[in-house]
């Protein structure tokens, strides 16, 4: 395996970006990520992006965003209809092939144009479940109920996760939900999708991010402290909610084992946990012990940019390690209802 | 010869569904399993042998399911395994095969299943392509309205005879008769009927356009050890390439986009091909509208600029008697399951060098070229496969 | 040899039988599950300026500060440079037909259009790229590559912030332009 590192990162997230199109708000981020390492688009060996037509409400929506990269002359490029973390994975695979040394990765999503709770219903089984229009929060509520009634977690534990996310987010300028709240204040909130309270659900955001990857010595040339992707793996669970254990993310556990989480201590973990319940399940599935700081950025609870939230976890971990706030971290991304699909990587500073 | 450092990668299984306007007998999952099982069967593999799945399809709006790889995890034997979902517009089937190949070439996995599909009958593609957007005026009826002015430019610049497009369409429909999987089987179709079919997007006639199909296509790929050990025909991947460009900038060549030419240069260089017309035995290219055959023949370097239509006229691209047979399967003009169409080109190229193309086999085919394009003719994916390592 | 497409793949050859209680119930062949999702689209910075211009019968484009290319309708980005474009650049409502087709099928999103009609790539004077529009007030068969056209606007009292303010493009009567390089659409920028 070749050593691949993250060399630069740029992001933007806010509750809504009504005045700019996707490509308009992505261009400055793309330029920023490339400028940080002194590369132009034509220096990139490969480019890969992640986005969703259903989010944009338009077929082939990524076709208008590619213009932001400056794809003239033409570029070697691909796109996944997945979170940007899978675009990073595809770029990592391409770099493993050995014929390119640099890759540009970006992803973005605007949740504000459509009703995300409705849009996500179209992810469900199209014959048996989607016609019922299950609300995305209600679906997670099923997992939450199981977790609580099985005694796996308590409502107080969920409130602690929510409170910690808010406290961490207070110092993150990209976070949307930054107002601090105590555990008791959160427990006093009225249920939104019983047993989930407003603080248990993600703060929806519009935004995106861009990142440069490079292999081996090329990465060392490009930045002071490359952050190496020591291992990366992704897995999927069954889709049908009734056939899998919603209180344990089997696919996250396997991906974590394959990525070597637990082989050595990590300083912190950036987990793409849209709900407090997701975070509780992931901590167990990945076997993170109490010494690991979870979501120092505030995580996806504090700002959930669909299609980018997973890649942003990688970026947050990169920035923290690059500036010396830790050496080893877990970065994680998820997709689908109730943590169906999970990607896990171990990152380490030079 | 493969590029130094990459794992040599082999296609050992190809599976397709029968293409039809409505596969009402199966669900989306059932459609995919039909293709996947056939690919596994040919490869002599089971689900247990598959390390990862790479899935491709065109816009989610075509079926109304967001990120359908999630719902299809069980059907594709993926529970506990990795699955990825590629979407690069019309080229997606080809891009998906390239991404799957890279997983073996990069030694990330040993054996992968790749699958691309569309089930257009479960929604309305024309609707999905023409969603009313408030800021622009909608003047196109689907892709034909977009591409026909480009074909008109080619006709003007090449001085090609008016009926070249009809010749391509007739040839591909004749080829389709030899492919049991093809959607359109029109044994009684005459050339005159093609010429007399109604103009839809003048200069494009109804018979010069592709059908709308349901279907899936799958391949099993494995590493060098697996390919060597395989008890059956093998197609070795000699090169893969993807290129993309903007669809709107001043001075853009829309007839032969720079991305097309550069993608071809890259893939043929990887495969060590110098004289493309002589060294390539058979071509499966993405021709959704008849005139794109001569246009791509030129853009890909099989013919001089402005002279691709002569290869159509003199029969060079015919299955029988042609020196560079194009789309012996019947091509996109005979089966168009949009998301799968690119992968079908790649898979048919593999079948030719495996000697497994049946009635539409080109005798002695050793090196084949597979091609896909999409968007406003701005996304390209290509590969070269060979019978010998 | 290829497998018979009508054969059942080996792995799929598992017989599924319904329980006796529903054994004689008719099989469900199809279900209709209509989807309705409402989106609130936002045009973005550059297109907003363009749409505001439309309400005043002005065509507001943007320019790439690096290549000089002029884009209309503007998308806010220069694909050759990968940087934001700047505006406004006002263009005249006259140009020429670069290429066209005559559409003879109805389209779902424009029930008001009666086939046959001509849709064309229109290149405005001063623009680097073409965009799609209708050629109207003439026989579709009389449209030519290089034909000069001018905009036909809606009546002043019907103008909105909308691209539909231009009903189409009609022949201006000026002599045709010669298209020098017929393969390429639009014009290269000053600094290319």
C-alpha cells in the first residue's frame, strides 16, 4: 500500500446559503484548498467529487459544479452519488494504482431547497417502505427507542452527548448549532420524535468542502505536516430495518477492525454521527475508550451538511492534527438510515 | 503490457439481462440479481468470493430512489462488505467499470463485482431529464434536442452524404438480430423504413435514436493470480481512462471534444496501441444517435477528421466484412438501459476477446475497445481489453 | 457461448411458494407510488443579476477576469480558469444561429409549443458561448447556420424576472455571418 496523506482542506457550512449556487460557493473553497499547497487543477492527477441529485432537486446536478474545478483542458475525473468521504476513498484507490501522485476531492450539499425529512424518505426500500413516507427523524427514533428500552443507553447519556457537542461547537466557526446547553436543559426539551429531542437531531446545514491528497514524498513537498491515511475501510449493513440490530452498527464495527482502530491509541475521533444515538452506537462499535475525545469540532450534530458531513470529518481531523492538537485520530462517515453504511479511517500526523 | 506497478486485472465473468422497454417481471433488485448471477456463473464464483461491489447508474430521479445502492445492499450480497456508487452521467457504466478495475489494479481487493443498471420503466426518463427549472427556458425534448445541433455541425463540416446516419442505424439493428439480449429485434426492418421513419429532431429520425430500456450488466474482475488460475475465457484489461471537461466554454469543440481525444490518447498509450485502426479488432462505442458513429470514429483516431463517414459508407464497421466492426451487439441504438449502456460496451468488448460473443462474435478478436460518454458530450470513459496478458 | 437470456440463472433457481392461505391470490404486478417533493430553488449570485436584467429587457452576462471570456446566461464561474466570473457585462439582444434542430415531437415541460419548432444554439454578439433558444416568426425549414437573429421580448406589461421574457429569436434580416470554424461552439477568449 502506498502512503497517502491529506495535504490541505477548506470548508464552509452555514444554516442556509440562499444567495449562492452550489458552484458559486464551491469555487472559493476549491481555490483555497489548491492554493494552500500551491497546485492548480492541471497539477491534479485525479479528481473525485460526491453529491446528490435528490438533494439538489435536479438530475445531473454535479455537471454544473464541475466547472468550478476549471476542467479545461480536460481532467481525469469521477463522481460518486455518495458522501464525499467515498469520493476520498475512490481517490485513495486511484492513488494506490501508482500512476498519479495527487488527487483533488470535493463534496457539497444544500439541504435548504427541499424538505430533507421528505427527501430522505426516498432512500428507503421503494416498494415496501418509501411509499409510507417515513420521516427521517422517526426512523432514527426507532433505533433510539430500542437503545433506551434495551438499557444500552439512557436519555441522560444522550443529553450528555448533545451537551458536549454544543460545548465543542462553541469554538468552531463552521458549526451551526453553537449555543451551549446543560444536560438538564436538554433533558427539559420537549420531544420532537419521541424519544428524540431537538438537541438529539442534527443541525441541518448547506455547504461543502475541498481537499488535496498526495502520495509519499509528494505529500511532504506540498505541506509541513501531511496527515497520513494509515488505513481506510468501508462496509454496508442490510437496508431492511427489521433484519439488523439497530442498537449496534455491524458495518461500522467491521470497518473499524479492518482500519485498525483499537490497534493503537487515538487522541480523538471525528464521527459522522447525525444523531446523539448514532454517536452512542458508533463509540461502542468502534470500541473507543473514555480517553478518546469525540467530535472536538462539535460533529454532525452541530452542522450536518448532507453529502459533505463525512468528508468534513476527515478535514476537521486533518486540521487538528496539522496544527498539532493531536497525532492520531479516527475519521468516520456514514450513509443511509440508522448508520447503514460506514467508512472508517485512521489518520496520523507526520 | 500493463502500466508498471499496477496489478494485472482480468475480467472473468460477464452477465446481462435481456433488455426490454419494461421488465415488469422483476423488481429493481431482481433485475440486478439476474445480471449479477450470470456474471458470477460465468466466473465460476459465488457471492462469498466477492470482496466488494461497485455499482453505477444514471440519475436517481430515473427510478425515484435516492442512493439506491442502500436499498440494494442485500440483493447484491453486500451485507458486511464494501459497496460504492458511481455516477458520471451517461458514461457512468464505463466509469463504474474503471473504478472497479482500479480496486484490483491498486491491490485494494482481489475480486470485485461491478454492476450498472437502469429501470426506466419504473419512472419517466424524459421527465427526469426535463425537470422544470425556474431560471431557464426549456426548449429541448430530452437528449435528442441537445445533440442534434451538434450532429448537424458534423454533417456540415464533413460534407457527409445525408443517409450515413440511416446506414449506421440499419447496421446496428441488423447486428442486434445476432444478440439475444438486445432490446430491439426487428428482423423485417428495411433500410427504406429507416429512411422513411419520422423526423424527431431534424436531422435525426426516429429510427436513428436509441430505445428506452430496462436492464443491467455485471462483470466479475480479479487479479493476475485469479486470472491465470481461471478455468475459462479471460479478458485482460490493458488500459482504462476517464476524462471530463466543461460543457460550455468559448472555443469548445463539441463535435470532437478535447476530453474525448485526450481520453483516447491516454487509454491507447496504456495499452501500447500505435495504429488504432489496424491493431484494434473490434469496437463497442456509445452511439445513442446514429451520427455519433462517424463522429466518434474520427474523434477516437480510427479515421481522419471529416472522413469517418466513409468507413460507414464502405462497410468497414460492419460485423461481416468490416475491418473494424463497430457495435456488433447492436449498440446503444438497439438497447439503452442508460446507466448500464456504458458498461454493456465495456462488457461486450470483453466478451469479444473472450470469444464468448456468440453469433455476433468477430472471428479471432484479440484486442477490443470499449467506450462510453455522457453529459453534454463532456464525460468519457474507455478501456482496452485483450485475450492475452 | 452466451447464456440464453430467457434462462433462469442458477443462483436464482430457488422456487418461492406462497403460503397455502394466499396461494390462489393474484400476483401483484405493479404498484404506483407517486413521489412529490417540493424544492425552493435559488438562482445564485450571477443568475440573479441576469434575471433582474431580464425584467428590464437587458441581457446581463459575466466575464472571466483571466481569459476574458463572456458567459451568458452567467453561472458565476469560469470553467477555463476555475475562478469566479465578474459582472455585469451587458450584451445586445442580437446574435446568430450557430446550429439548430427542428423538433417534431411535443415536450412535456412546454405544452405551449406546437411542433414543429426550431431550437437553436444562439451566440449573442460579444458572448463567448452559445445557449439554447427558439427561433420563431419564420418557417423552421428556413433557419440556417450563421443566420442573424434578434430577441423577441414579451410585452412590457408582462415582463418578470424570468428567462421566459425572451419568447424566442427571430430573423433580423442582416446578412448571415460566416462560421469560420464549424466544429467549435462560441469564441475563444482574448487571452487564450
